[in-house]
């Protein structure tokens, strides 16, 4: 079963203060690039995995999606999503993505933002997503970048005091598996995977890559958000788009 840290009061109260929760999609710096990966949502059947407060679910409906199914393990997150949504075209559901069963040939678009890196049994979920997509269906998701998740103890260190040059220490990139982080609370569990693991998992499940972005702010974005310059040292987000390749079978 997945760790449900989002229902811990201390974690949830702090999480609600993040820009990506107070401002929605506009508060997520990687959102403009993710949006570019999405197909036309007009009339689409959409699945939002790890839907949180429902920001993407509501966006999909605003773009013409026929119906959206949002799934999350957190009762607190879903409670907030329900309170912010007045649309019969969106259905929210509490479920653990580790053992989720999806209907075959049901969705045009499956979307997930910063959720897959929490899952141990990601291979099973991706296989299920592949089967659940219609012909030409699209999977678009983001995860924490493998360079960000790799260190056993994340640490940005000063390399040269004269120039101010800093480096991100990576000590266990090829050793996949559990990483424990302190983020609002102690002991938040995440799963580190290499770039090749993500790519090969998609290929084995019959996907063809359409987008693969190691997110970095533009010069214009850096001017408005100078603290984002850490992304020039190491990326935080990996953004992926893929379609089911029906020629594979």
C-alpha cells in the first residue's frame, strides 16, 4: 500500500501553502511545458492519476473534455477537490495507485503530475494505463527527475567560494529503490528510478515517446524568478509524453 503522507495534518497544512496549491496550475513552473504535450481535449475521456486538489481535472473540462475521472489516495486532498469543484463531468475517487485496476480501451488521455515517483509497483500501473488507452491515446506525466531523486542524502554544496559555483552531489544514481526524505514531516518515502528505467518501462508497455523534457526555466522565467537558477545545476522535473504504439500489439 502507498504511503499516505498527505492525510497527515502537519504535512497537509504546509502542503496547502505551496504556490502550486494556492495558485493552481499557474503556480507550477513546469506546467506550460506539460500543457504543450497535451493533445486536443475536446470531447476526450480523461484520467487524472494523483489528482490532488483537482486542478488538472478542472482544466481538462474547461478545455472541452467530455468526462474526467480523478483518482487520489488522500481523503484530505479529495475533500479539497470536491469543495472546489461544481461540475458533474468530473468524478473523484479514492484509490491506491499501487493496485489500481483500469478498464480496457476507456480513455483518450491519461495525465499524472508528480505522483509516479511515490509508487513501488509502477510497472503494473503503466501496463494498465497502456491497456486503458484508446487507439491514439496519450499518456502525459511528470516525475521528480532521477538526478533529483538519486542522492541518498540530497545536498547542494559550494565548489568554489570565489566564483560561487555550486554542485549537486549524486552518490547512488544506479542504485534504484527507496529514498526517504524530510519534507514538512520526517520519513516521506519516494522511489528512485534511472532515466533508462522510465524509458524502457514505457517501451515494454507498447508506448512510443513523443516528448521527453528535463525541465529548465527560460531566461525570461529566470529574470522573474531568480531562485529558479538551481535548475541550471540539477533539474527537479522530468516531463514525459507518450502514445500507445498499436503496431507493437
